[in-house]
């Protein structure tokens, strides 16, 4: 389980305001909200890339907040992460990009690396792409390579930041279906930030809504769809009741 307790963070202005939530083990949790609501900052707090001003994060009972860099490296081994811009190394091949997290973990056997990279490429329907360069990939292919890299370590927790950003509706749905399938096969705990609400809700178990740095809603996908809260209705159905 991932637990967030009273998390607050400010830069020039407050970004997170006393956020508390719990993501059960094996849950696919969708995190939604307007731009600059604090979604990406919250993800970065979970893995210790951003230090909150107040509050704490615990992962399976271990407090992550306040750990030194060496201890954080150990905790981060439990995570896979797809960054919003894919963050592929343009000077590495697809295979080298996917193998990168394994090498960082100390895997040196080339046969094992090749086998695990090939397995991930088959899972994302890109078999045989090992020698391709990122510059020669479409947007959807780059996203799938990012998914392959995020899951190659078989991490028990995977964070996806806007996995379908900039993709057409058909490709977006394929990406969400792929992520749901991956989560079911591994029973990983997944937190997914996305602005593509309609398609996100086809795969989530629970949904949290951040608005102006506050967590306004945390519940099941069905509860999100039936919520009468005006901001939740706006995001889920495009309905607005009075000023927000």
C-alpha cells in the first residue's frame, strides 16, 4: 500500500495542500485534475524526487520522506516510472533504452538483458525493434517503448505520467488497454496521471481528483462517475453546476 499523509509543497505558490490518500496494493489508481493542480509533483514526492514541505509518504509501511539518497535508491528499485515526455535517451537504441534500468540495478548478463528486453518488446507489440533509434519512432511507439522500460524491472509499483499525451484517440485507448493488461498480469500497484478522462476511466479501479493542490475526491471509479460534487462532475461528465 502507498499512503500519503498531510502532504504539502510550495514553490513560488502552494502546489500541494495537505493531501492525504491511500492506494491499496494491486490497485490501478487514476489521478486527475486541471493543469498545475499538483499531479506530477505528487508523483515525484512518492519516489523522493521532490521533498515535501510537510507530511510524509509511506510505501508498504516504510516512510520514504526524509530518507538519504542511498536509502532512496533502494526504495526506488520498487518503482517503475513512465515520464510525461517519455525521457528516452536519443543516443541509445530502443533495446539499450529498455535495458537501462536493469543495468542500473546491476544486471550484467547480456543474454538475460536481451531476453528481458525482447520479452517487454513483445508485450508492447514492438517485437524486433531493439536496434531502432528513438528518432525513427512514432509518438505511439515511443510511448510503448516507455511502457516497456517502466515495466522491465518487474517493479511492484508503477507510476505513469500522462501515458497517452499527444496521441490520437485510437492509439490512446490502445495504450490504456496495454497498461491495464500489464497491471493485471503483474498485480502491480499503479498510479496513472492522465488528462484523457474518458479513456482513463475505462481501466481504473479508483480515482483521485486534485484541484488547486487539494484532493477533492478519492473513491472508486463508479463513485466518481456518480458523484454530485460540481468539480468532479465537470471533469467526469463535462457538467458544471454554478461557478467553480
